[in-house]
C-alpha cells in the first residue's frame, strides 16, 4: 500500500514562509520590549574577556608590526583600531554590504530584518541577511553552528547587551579582530597581512571587496584552497555595490580584472631575538612597543644575511644600531637567519660574551688623554718591549718605531696601547668601564691585566655599542633601551671627560676606511680576537652608533677572519643602509688643547713610561716622594676626620711646582716642596707634579 503525498501549492508555501518571517519579527519585538527578561538573565554575562584575547604583537617605535605570536590554539588574531589602521574605503564597503545603519541602531536593525524576511518569503531563498555587525559579533563571541530561531534570538539579545556595554567604535574594533577569514586567520589585519603582505591601512577596491566577502563563508572561500569561489564572492560584492551606487561601473570592472591571491604570505618575523626577549620580559602584554625602526631593521637583516652567506656556511653576523642621544636601540640583528641551525640562528650574538680584540684600545687612549700625560700628537715608541713576562707584538709582527699617538691608535699598534695601559692601570680601566655600565668578563680567578688591552677579556657587542655611543656623547654613556615604557628613569654614566672623548673620536675619524668606505665620515675601530675567532668593527657618526660582529657562534677559529676585511665593510654598508648621510661629530669642547707636537708642553711632546722622568738641561727633575706609586691611601671622610687632606711631597724640580690630580690643577707646592690637597673620590687617581721647566713626575694611587 503506497503512502499518499499531499502537494501544497507554491503560493501556500510562500505564504507559510511569510508567516514564519513575520512571527520571527514579532518575537524580536517582544525581545526588544523585555518580554523575555527572565530568559535573558539566565544567559549570564557576555564572555568579553575571552573574546578580547589577541595574539601578542611586537611593534616598532612607529607602531609597525615587527613580529606576532599565534595564540595558544594556533589562531592568528591581531588587535586592530578601525579609525587609524583600516582603509576607510573598506569600512565604506563593509557598512554598505553588511550594516548600512550601524551607527544608528542599538544592535538590531528592524528595517533590515523586515527586508530580509520579505525577500525570503517572496523569493524562497535568502537574498540578504538581516544580521547587523553587532549581531555577527555576538555570534563570533558565542559560536553556534545550528541555524535556528533560538540561535537568532540569542544573537539579538547578545547584540543589545553588547551595545549597552561597548561603544560603537569598540564593537567595530572587536568585530574586525574576530571576523573569520579562513583557516587560522581571524581579523582583518591577519587576513590582509597573510593574503596581501601588508597592513589593511591602504587597500585597493579589489582587496577591500575580497575582505568583505570572505567572512560570509570563510572555509569555502579560502584563497589557498578555493580561489575561484573567493573570486566569485568578491565579484558579487562589487555587483551589489554597483547596484547600490556605492561603486561606479568602471571602478568595479577594473577591480574585477584583478586576480585574487592563491597563496598565503608569512606573518612578519622582524627582529625575532628582540621580540623573544621583550615577550619574556613583558609577560601577558598584548602589544609591546620597541625602540627599533622596522625599516632599518629590515635593511640590516638583509645585509647580515647576504654577508653571512658570502663568508661561509657556518659563519654568523650580528649587527646592532644605537641612537647616540637617547641610547635607544634602533636595530638588533642577532643572527643572519633565525631558523638556520648551522649558524645557530636562534642564538643572539649581540648579547654573547666574546673576546673584543682591539676594540677596547680607544678607551685606553681616552684615559691616557684624560690623565694628561699624553696627547694625540705626542710621540710614542713602537719597539719591542717586555712587561715582566709579557712581550706584546703587533698583528703583522713588525714595529713602526716612533710614531704619533694618533697614528698608533689608527693603525691599532699593540705595543703603544699596552704601554699606555701599563701607565693608566688595567684595574683602573676595568673600573672605569664598569662605571660606564659595561661588565667585563675575566677568566676565572683572574684580575685585570695588560692582556685585556688586546682582547684578553669578555664583552658583548651591545656593551661595546654602548661604550662607543658614550664617545659620541662626549664621554657620557647611557644604558641601552629597547622596550618603550611610559617612564624612562635611565641616568647617564661617566666614561671619561668631554675633551678626552672628543680627542678619541677625532682620532678614530681619521682611521683609513675599507675599500667601500669614505674617508673622515665615520669614526670607527676594528678588532680581531686571538685565533681568528671574532672579527669586530664599531663606529659612530654624530647621530648613530653601529657595531658589527662576525664569527662562528660555537667559538671555533676561522682562518683569515680579520676585523678590517670581514667586519669593517659590513659596518660601512650598514651606515649606508640607514638612508642618511653621516652626521658630523660634535665640535671640540673649549678645554681641548689643539696644537702640533712642536707647540705642546714639554711633558706632552713624547710619551715616557711610568718611572721615566722628564729632565731639562742639568736641572734635577721633580720626583714625588709621597704618595708612592701604586700605594693605597685611606681617607677619613667622616665629619671632623683628621685625615681629610692628603699630603703630597716632592724632591727636586724648579719652583714653582704645580700639582695635578686626574689632570685637574690642585694648586702650587710651597718652598718646602709639600702641599695638602683634597683627596679625590674613591678609586684610582693619578697625581702629577710639573715644575717651571715642564719636567714632570706621575704616580697612580688608589683612594679608599
């Protein structure tokens, strides 16, 4: 027995759909009047906190994206500000297509619902949706797969709640962050970056229409799987906009002629080492702003990558750029390729402790200038010499004889540098660098010695950059900053006096540049560590300091790896890639002595090792009898302390005799050849006595 089938006329089916749609509108009206208040209360609060969770993003000093981190479940959801970060043309299309009265309704648009119901009833299929952007946001906050009257009612209620709790701009921003665009992409920023390789601030009409179309059916229109479906959906949006008069026929035709992307692009990974460090420091912060400049960072990363490939398969390159005035890190390249295991790409070599080679020599010379026993135009011997069991040799195993101090530093001669360090004092150099914010790493159970002048100590590239930026700032260092915080309480630290810092910079400015460099534009120094393990070059102009390291991350030697040929060319290329002409160095301070060797005071015309007295004619040169060289002086600094003054006693010399403490006059010595002076602060101090003929003697003491 066959079953009977009742055939309902088409007009009856149509009226049935109309009655259902009318019932839905009536129920919606009841919701608006509060008839379902008890049910609404049972829904509980909106889960807004979870909805507001976004991917952690790291941006540069100008707000440009450096790196984003996927959420725990693998989704890309980037925060967005519609007013400042989204193309107005896209927003115009979005409102025209999805919600024309977005800024006029309170979550539900009765006119849109009525229109959708009428179109459904008369055509038999959905022509346009009645959901507002607020209702769509409600569905995204509480995802439900079923399409039912109950689900629609819930969206309406939640939309009204959203409108009461958030402003229109907040609702729009949240929608633009949560809207699905296929796969693990959520939000317009994720989609624009993944599909177009750019932020959504400037979009073409074709791009904007595509981004409007994708959220309607994100999985069926995924560009990397179904580009034809995405293309058809985009064109339907354009056709609709032409019908509404939002877009002209010509503009729509031109947009339709544009192909859609078929592959996803990689989310940017600029400054990965800096980003990792920032995320570890600023835990749970959704947006972290760094001092880096994205454009410079990108340029220097490309430079490091290219030069590392040219150097060899296991060679790494690290670069750091610092703003002289602020101490802000403008770029940090920890490795040439973050994902290259052969080069240990995830190790940040700007923070690795390595042997600095000759890069500490400028600070030896700076302290020598500060102490007043040598001048850039003084003469100094580059001859075989022995300091106890230590006999330094030059890199090329030759000696230059007597040369100006200026040339000795520019040629990076080892013997003059060690002779100056012997007189300055290795412990004093170490203490001064520590005072300037740099911690030198000595071998276990060793104290500072002369070998540190040639690289017998450990230091990081970022610390070297901070020290050289201190030279550019005329002797005052500032702790480097990479994370931009609301408050900045960094204080400057003393490296050396202004005159000495300027003299060092002026000497380094005359260092012969590599083949790709221009003379007298960048003050720089190179260095090569023992065994060809590290090649360095650090330089500065009046605006920026850049440091370069080249070597193997595992510390293995690289035959032929020399700072001048491996690192210096990269340094000069890095300055070129800043896009700015090197800025002039500061003008010389008034205290700088500018004179040729022949016009220098007699004690400054030629450097003499510690203990060698300067004699003139047959007169006996002065000799400091107290304090003794290398002695420790305990000073009672308590109120009323009897030992608050320190005696200086001298034998010989032609009156009048002048006492200098750390290069600063402390007065004249009387006929008894002694004087009480105010002791300097704790630490190493240099006491010099000069007589009327220019003869001098110097001792180094430690004041406690």
